C-alpha cells in the first residue's frame, strides 16, 4: 500500500530549535494520520548535519529521533555538506543515511510527490 501522505522536512541550520520543530512536525503527522498512512523523510544539508552529530542531541531530541526512526522515518544527510563542514560519517548518530547531494535528494523526493516543509 502506498502512503497517503508524503512529507519532506528540510533542515539546513545547526539549530536545536529548528531540529526540535522538524522532529515535532514529523511526529505530529504520524500521530494524526497513523504510521501506515504517511511516509516521512528529513533531509539535512548546509549546516543541518551538525545537529545530528554524536553528542549534539539533547535528551528530547535523542528520544524523538530514535522514536521516529523506529516508526520508519528516514534521515538523509548531504555528503557535500559533511565535506564542507569537516564532519565524518562516523561522527553522525546511528541510523542516518548519507546521500551524495541533499538538494538532489530534495528534488527527487518532490518529484515523487513529497510535500516540502521547512521549519
């Protein structure tokens, strides 16, 4: 069965407030429509990957990220941003997927019918 709702959340800042807003948006949609009715992805580029570095998440964000991952939410991180920030893959939390280009991933997802939201 194809998801009825497709949500793409774009995070391009290293901001705890923006990250928490993005995580809340993802959780709230899944809570309202049900896990089986939505496909949710978050794409992190520019400075956004800094928010997903090991040790950077507060307790709320860490719990919410783990919960969202267990619900099938995917977290994509731009490899170009990682290079420009000097961040290695192993510096990121477990469970994120590194993609060749964050903007390319956004364009692909929008082409697949994902609604774009930027907190």
